[in-house]
C-alpha cells in the first residue's frame, strides 16, 4: 500500500515504525493473534478505515504470540486491543471488537483535521452565522477542488438561496447525490422554485393570497426572513392547503436556510406546528 500505511511490526522495529513515526503521523497499533476470532473481525475494519481516511494514520499490526514483550510493555491483557500513538506516546485505546462507527469516532479523535475538513468547518461556520456571501465564497472554493461533496453542495445552495439566487441555488438540488444531506436538499427545492417563479413572473396572481405569497417570497429574497415567515404563516391561517401546500413547503425551506440552531428558526417552527395542528 502506498506510504506503507499498513505494516506488520515486531519488537525489533517498534521503536522506529511506531514511536518515531508517530511524531509526524498517528499510528494505531492492532494487537492480535492468529487464534483470535474477534481479531479477524476487527482487523479488516481497521484496514478499511485506513483507506477511507486517506492515509491520515498508520496501522501497525503486532502478533502478540510472536512479540510477547510488546504486549507486556503496553499491558495488553486481552485481544484484540487497539492502542493509538501520537508524538511517541500512547494516547487512547480500545479493547475487544468494536462497531465501525465506534472505530471511526476513535480514529477521528486522534487524527488531526485535514485542510479540507478545516475548510468545510470554516464554511459551515459562516453559514451558521448567516454570513451568506462569505459562506458562498468558501463553498465555491472547496468545490473547485472537490466537486462532489454533498455537504458542500448543500451549503452552497443554502448560501445562494439566502441571497435570493433562485436559479443558482437550485442548480445542485435536482439530481442531488444520494447522501445523508439528500432530504435537506429536497426541502429547499420549493423555495428555489418560488424564487424563480417570482423573478420570471410565472406565479399565478389570481387572489389576495397569491399576492401575499409573492410578497413573502420577495421579502425572503431580500433577506427579510422574519417578514417572509410572518406572511407565510398568515396565509396558512387562512388556507392550510394554499396552492397544494406551497406556503408550508416554503416555510420549511426557509427554516432549513436559517438552520436548526437559530433561535428564530426554532420559534417559527413551533408557530408552524400550532397553526397546522
């Protein structure tokens, strides 16, 4: 494997291959034995995660039968035992078979964040702070290098829709990649469509509620989300099924844009439930 990311380690080379190496890159040591059935479950999971985490740590496998002094040195009393080393010292350990999510969390806790993950964290921070222009710029920059990250595609769409960019915001929402973000992306589509209908003057204007709906979309496109949400809730109070539920769908999209941790979003979500039920 490139970079010797998975290696077998012995008492003779442990100091160099594990301790010295861990001064630059974390090393996870898998203490195992040929007769250990749980080891045959755990080790393949570790090897899989080495590949998924892109070589951000080294996996060193130690056969305890062939290297009893290493097992004794690190007080390994049961196998499989996994010990994480960083800066030439043990930092954390797991004993026994672990689920993949538990292993992933263990590894992510010892692996320093990559430049990509730091960039995504920064962009998400701008999004949470409602710094829409900055968030859009950050997500755009990430996607020029990694063009298929669902979380970034979603973040870019949210930032664009928050700025009233209907067509741009909708661009990535249709044919959105299968991912945990898929449902959230679908939630945004009604607002993107409404923005485009407003800009193209394509929405029906037959009743006072139609006019109120268009005014709410106009307010949202200007970043006046409180006024937009108030207007949409007023529509629902008069007609819960207005235009096949479009008012409710747009409210949910705007709440998605504001974010689940936004106090305003939580208050409006509670108000929506009271109006509907």
